[in-house]
C-alpha cells in the first residue's frame, strides 16, 4: 500500500527564488500537515490542511504558504527564499482507513524534501 | 511554554537489552493523543506507537510499549530487546483535542539512541 509521498526529494535553490513542494497523502486521508526540521530549531509545525481548508497554522512568515486540492494532495510554497530556509520539509497525513488502524489523529510522514538554499 | 520535554539528548544501550526513553508533557486539555516517532539518519519519521488520554491500558506495538502515567504526565517509550537498527532519533509528540477541533501536533526535542553491539 502506498504511503505518503513527497516530491522532489532534494532541491537546491538560491536566495530570492521561490520553491513549491508537493505531498500526496495516504489514500483516504484528508488531513495533511507540513513541518520544517532544522538542527537548531527541531521540528516546527508550518500548517495543516483538512478538506482543502487550512485548519491550523504555525508561527512562520507569510512567505510560507500552502494549499490542498480536492484529492487531498497538498503543496507548500516558499517565496523569496532565505539561507535560513534550508531544512528538511516533512509532510504528514492523518485519517482513518483500513490500513492506518490507529487513531484518526495519528500522523504518517513522508520521506521529506531536503531544501538547500545557497 | 514547552509542552513536550525529553530530558535525554543521547542514550546508549547494549544490543538485546531494554531501554526506556523519557517523555513528559504539559496540557490542560482532557482529550489528547501522545505519539512516538523514530527518525533514522535517512530522515523519514516512522510512527511507532500511540496512546490516547482516555485509553485505560498502556499501548504496545511489538517491541515497543508506552509507559503512560497520566497523573505524572509521563509517556515513556520502552524498547525491548534492542537491535542495531534501533539506532536513531526518537521523538515524543502530543496533539490536543479530538474530532474536528484538533490542535497542531507538538514535538519534543528528541533523544538520540545508539545501540552498541
């Protein structure tokens, strides 16, 4: 059974550019969350989407935005990249299906996109 | 205020021995879920075990068990019979709320576990 997939896996950009990351959740999951992970700050919550609506939002500047489509796939966009945006970006999906038998709020993560900003 | 505390930045355990990773949390919401994840050097976060605040019994998943002490707000992960492949970062996490009113998931700083042959 397919898990959470993220594309691309690796990305190198320069300051000032913008980037779009994609996440496909486990089939049947309607919630998608995004996290930024850096050695200094650890795992920080960016935002969560549920049924195409942003349900929760973390403390990140407006350069970070996201959206969710009707098939629950989600994209995250970062505009005007800064050096400090270099990080591992993780996407997680949650929901109750025959495969994910745990609580509906258990999040299953994708492999992440490693973004390097030069 | 930090809501998840993992006081052990790094730990070592001998192969085949059991190890306990500590996690304490802080919440005033009676409804919450607690999670443990494993993150190997490859980066992917792997879900290990879940404990709901209303669950009467401690959760178990194979070699993983969660020692849930609600009054002490403690949710320690116990790994039995450690294997070399258990070497990784381990994160404790919490989500408050339930149903359609979930709050965001908060992660602790993590514990780095090294299994020694």
